[in-house]
C-alpha cells in the first residue's frame, strides 16, 4: 500500500516504513505528525479525491537539519556590481508509521441516570408490602 501526500508545495509517494525529507516542520524530534492524503493505492485499487477525504499519513519526526549549501551569485556585466550569498534550506526527516483512512467516529450512547433508577426501586418495594 502506498499514498501520496503534499507538504511544502511538493508531493511525496510513501509506504509504511519509508523515511522522507520534507520542508521544515515546527515539531520536536520524536513527535508525531500527520499529513492529508491526496491519493491512496492498495493492490491495484486506486482512490483519489472524495474517496480519500479524511485519510491521513502519520509519521514520526526523526531529525531536523539543514541541507547542503548552495551559492547564489548575482552580478551585472560591465558595472563591477557583484553579490555572493550562500543558502542552506532547513528540512525535517520523517519516518512514515501509518497510512490510514478516516475511521468513523462511534456515537456515544447516553447513560441512564442513576437517580432515575434509584427512584424506581422504592416504588417497587412499597408495592410488594
């Protein structure tokens, strides 16, 4: 089974157990993060759009870091105007722990009030006398 989710304007194809490098997330190492699913496939059965509404990809943050430095060099010819900058893009490494569809939330049944149950017992005792 695999799923495709979007993060940082990029799409990632993942399976359970995969480790992916995504745009920086505000989460501590060891924290659990979830991403909404765009597409899900299992043994040739592909679900897209409203079929996967509410489905989530869960993962655990493994590490935070910065990518390799790239050099940005700007210049204007014949003007002696030069600008050199470096940039390191921050990232978060996430290990995918689960791919799942939204589970229907079970409605809670109202509990019987204890006061009503106690009120009925004395009435039965009086009828027996």
